[in-house]
């Protein structure tokens, strides 16, 4: 992610795509525009399913963190 974050035209897209490519160990490329990640694993339908699972879990953890902070805030005040 840190290595590839600036390789896309969008200043924000490289962060997310680089993180997914790195976490799944795949190579993502838009020919003539960018190459992200390393080709440790083949890009298959299982890899796509893994990326959906990873994003879902990250969203769940983020929501859990936000709810926890809200509960702590309400208890403290």
C-alpha cells in the first residue's frame, strides 16, 4: 500500500487498491496506467471473494469501533 499508493491518477484510489493487492498478494494492473502489488497469488474468483470478505470485515470492525466509542462517551458524560 505504501509503495503503490501514488501509482494511480486518483490520489485516493491507490491507497485502497494497493492495500487490497498487498493483503491478497495479487498484482493489479490497468495497462498503460498503473501496476499495483506483487504477483504472489493468481487473480481468481476466490481472490475476488476474498477481497469482498476483507472489505466487509473492515467495515464491520469500523462500525464496532464507532459504536464502542459512542457507548464509552455516553457512559463518561
